[in-house]
């Protein structure tokens, strides 16, 4: 059941990235979403930010940040995988616990991950199913994904599973990264569709801005780590 959930996380990520619904930000949106980290983490960094309607929040936005790096796809994936296992992949994450589902396999691609964030209004924690590994590509290029989704209530009730203690309405519809490329260059796509169950006093536009900032910061951290490898 957990392996199926991990594969579903990959399917959700692939489907969202391929659905063609992503829209460019208008100049007004860019100005409205500007924050104090934007000059250092967006301007001149080659990050392309797009949005689409959220499937987790009514009236909300999901965000996609794309960039390229002069690095082989397989090598770029190893960097991202290392970031996942050390807990440095998710900005604002104060607690990260990860366990492979297939503990005896050297080629495990399925993980249970527990994530606790401090930056989404109030503390929020999630027990998630995660796929991390190679996947089939629509082209001849190499393709890898790291895809995460919240566990269903049925899976959370299994013995030994971490039990989130935060707001029960908070959910990760899908969050992750896809790397596509060959031996010389890799396209990196970072996306997030999350409902942090923000208190009602926060307008949808404010929640959108927080999710956008989180996605941008995650992409920036990956970009910096990948550039260090070139």
C-alpha cells in the first residue's frame, strides 16, 4: 500500500508538470509577490516562475520554478537525493525523518518521509509517501523524480507510522522535483501544490505568496547545490 502511494506521488507530479496548465506570471503578479529575498534569489538567477490553479486549495495557486544547469542528469539527481536524505532540501523544515520502504534493496525508490515546517503560518507537519529515483521519459533523455504526497488517513493508521500532530486539514497534494536531460545539461522543475490549512484571517493571496516563496526558495537551494558540482 505504501509503495502504491509512492508511485501515486510520482504519477501526480508527472501529470501536473505535463498538463500544460502552467501560466507565466504577469508583471503585476511579480510585483505583488516580491519579497525581501527576491533580489538575491530571483533577479539574475535564471529561475522561471509559473503558476496553475491549485488542486489542494479552492481559489489557490500551485507554483512551478524551472531552471537549467550544466550537469549530467544522473549526477544532478545524486545531488538532489543527497539533499533529501540530509534534510537540506526543504526550506523552513525544522524536522525531517526518512525511511526507505525496501530496506534490503540497494535500488530502493520508495520512502516514508516525515516533515515538520516552521514557516507556514503556524507549525505544520506531514507524514508523506515519496518516490525518489529514475522514471520513464516521453523522450530519449534521462529522467528522475523526487515526488512527495501526504499519506492517506488509512495509511496513517498503520502500526509504526509517524503520526502528524498539527492541523489535520493541512495536506501536500504533491510537491517535488523532476530532472530531465543527458550528459551535458539538465532541466530542473520544482513544483508545489500544498494546503497549509492557514487560519481564516490569512487571505488566499497571502497563502499563495507563502507557497510561491517556499517553491522559489527550494529551487534556489537546489540551483546553488548543483552549481557547486559543476
